[in-house]
């Protein structure tokens, strides 16, 4: 009897719910979805051919990170009625970026992650229609863009060359490796980092005992006995040098730097753009839950995460975080929040990251990594600052030459 009563009650409840279904269907949504449109604006520039055949050419570098950033925003967003819509706008290298940017801005899009070189970045930032836009630079490290050529609407996500050189300089001073043999390329992409290395040497009391340019074509790996030619070139380049502790190399085009390892006349470590490198992100980084970020990226992009992927991921996440915290979607409100003391972004580095108001550079720890392992993280212990120890890397407020940002 008791069992039959329970069955009847359940059946009656089901009928009641089914009958009420149209009423539930007609009920208004509790919270309408707010959409955040982020435009990933880039060009398909020529990528340096990897020196090693082990390093495959990646065709979606950067944009894959932005896609993961949008997916991460929307994990939280679905619970609070907020959705990030990523617009991918990547044009051929020979196309006109100004024309494309005008179309983007005319459509009302003012939240841009820019994967552009310095010249194209400035061309977009200088457009009258971009005055009130927020442009997050996910590609460049040029110090000039943070100094005399800074713009009030461009925020920089990558560590500057000065930050990279200072990170290595701190580590080398800690190791007491203060005599540097400086070898660098002469291409335009090398020159800004070259200046940053000279600045770091002066800043940390290091001595550049010798400085040499590399102008040969080192790409002989595919020829028979190519390794012998490389050995001869590197021996010639590194012989008759005063006593030194470390080879500091700048080779942004990846033309010869890796060949300095084990091929120098005297056995010394190699740091700079090859050997021990200073980067925002590295595939071997697993601290502060970095392993989970690495795994999530591999699962979604089917490859390891590069530094440019990380910066693009950060850019999309910053827009999402600013909208979440301000409950606003206009550029002025988001900009004010991003530059306020309230803003930080979690980025798997053990501390919240924030922007320097004097040059719009993202302050952040810089990873020092070898080819397969994390070696250290700068700022190195003992390098202190009154507010943020990360401001010991790069140009601090009293040193800035940026006058466009107020």
C-alpha cells in the first residue's frame, strides 16, 4: 500500500511538471549575456627558419594562444552572463594594415590584441580613430616603443629587450660571471637588444671584454660535412678573446646563435637569444600551476605553447578580467581599471601582473630557461624595489623617456 502511494505521487508530480513546462519556457532569462568583442589583428610575417630541424615551423603562433584565452574567459563567463567573442583578422604580409585597421575601428571594435611588428603597430596606433582604443601589443620587445616612440593607446605584454637583458644581467651578477664576450648579428631586429645588453652591462657592473659581429651565413646543416664548416666559423669567431666568463649572444633571426654552444674556442656558457634565454614563457615551465596551463594548451592547440601564444592569451584574458571586475564594456572604463592599483591578472607566475603607468609595460617575472629546463626566475633574490621587485627589470619611472602616457 505504501509503495503504491509513492508511485502515484511521483506520477502526479511528473504530470504537474509537464503541464507547467510552457510556463517555464516563457519565463525570461535571469541575466542576459553581455558580449565582449576582442579583435586579434595580425599579419602573416615571414617567420625565421628554425636552425634545428627539431623545431617545426608553427603556422598559428599567437592566434592559438588568443583562442585559448577566449575559451578560458568563457569558462567563467557562462556562469555570470559574459561571453568573449574573438574576431580573427590576420592579413597577408604585403597587405595594408592601415586600411584593415580602419575597417576594424569603423565597425566599433576598440579592444585589439595586436600581433604586429613595430612599424605596423605604430601605423595603427597613430590612426585618429584609434585614439580611444585599447591596443595590447603581443609581439614586440623594442625598447623604443616603450620609450621615445610610446603611444598612450598601446599596452605592451611582452618583456622589453631591456627587461630581458636585465634579467640575464641579474643572474650573471649573482653567479659572479661579470666578464662578457658579446657576439651579435647586425640585422635590424638585433640592434635594439644589442643596445639593451650594453645598458645591462653598465647597470650591473659587468665588463664587455670583446664585442664581435657575425655576418656569415651559418645555415650549412643540410650540406655534407656542414658541421665542419660550422666548427671552423665558430672557432674563428671566438679565438683570441681576452679572458671571459660567458658568451652573450644576440641573434634574433636564429641564424647562428645555437652553433656557439660547444663550438667556441674556450669552454664557456652561452646566454642571450640562445643558450640561457630570458622569456615570458617556456615549454619547460611547470611552477605555479604552469603545468596545467601547458596541458590545457596542448589539449586545445595540439602543440606546445610558445612565448607569443602566452602573450596573446594574456591579452584576451586581460580584456575579460577587466570587463568582469568593472561590469563595464566601454574602452574608458576598462582602460581606467587596467591602469589602476586594483588591477592584476593571474598568469601562472606566482603573483598578479600589472601595468606600469609610465610606459604601459606589463611588469612580470621573467623566466630564465635552457633548451629543456627552467634555470631561474628574475628578479633574482636580493634585487629589491620600493614597490614592485619586477620594476628592477627594464626602465623604471625615473629613467623613462615616454612622455605620451599621462
